[in-house]
C-alpha cells in the first residue's frame, strides 16, 4: 500500500451524485473518455481550504468533473516513504520538521510557510484544488535549486520534480487527487 497521485488540468464541474450513481455511469467507460471523469468529496474538514475553488460534495455524495486538459499520475511512495520525503521537503524549505508544523498549524506564521498546503495535508486521500496548487507551484519554482542540492539516494529530486509537474497542471483550473 502507498500513496498514488493524479493531477489534472482544466477540470469542469458536471454534477453532484451518489458514489453508486458515479460508478454506474462512469466506471464502465472505455477509450479516451475512461480517464476524463473524476470525482471529489470532502474527506476531512481540517483540509477544506485546500479544495478551493472546487465544488465539493459531502460524503457519501461526490462532485463529478470532466477533465478537459492534461492528466498525469505517479506513485508518491509507500506511506512511510512519502512521509520521509515530505519531512525532507519541510526541512529543506523551513528548517523544521513536519511534526513542528503540525504542532503549530493554527499559527498564521506556520500557515505562511513554503509548501504548507502539502506539508499539513493527508498522506492517504484527499484533493487539492487549483488555488492551493498555485501556491505550491510558486514554492516548487522558488526552491528548485535547493532541491537539486538536497537530492539524495532516495530520489528526493525526482519526486520533487513530479510534484512540481502535478502542481503545474492543477494550477490550470485543475486538481491533485491523493488515493
């Protein structure tokens, strides 16, 4: 088990429906349309702000989107590996651990830290909308040289570049889905 990521650009809201309705209507599609329908729901109220500006349904309903733009996906790693990578990202940009960020999440200064939208987010499921993706994209651009210097044998830079690409796509009226 681990964390998989999919990023989409130019997502267009279609409708809200039950998960069962979604599965009946969209899970059996084939051809080019098979990957063009995605759904979003609010899974953790703590991270609601990351969803903006997406229309979101409350579980068990889902908000259905059509992807008019590009799609990319990648494996972020096993849960432990992803958390190590995320902690390295936090250390690189902020000189503190992810635990320090999580312990002060209500502090406005903490919320202003680079990569905050990713550091203080679920490591197993959820969605990041285009507004948070734009914030993250700016951070990925700003810290690109430091990431190159911070690379290690575990492939920090390769994952950094994949996340950068995901944020680039999602910043274009899209989203990043964790599953």
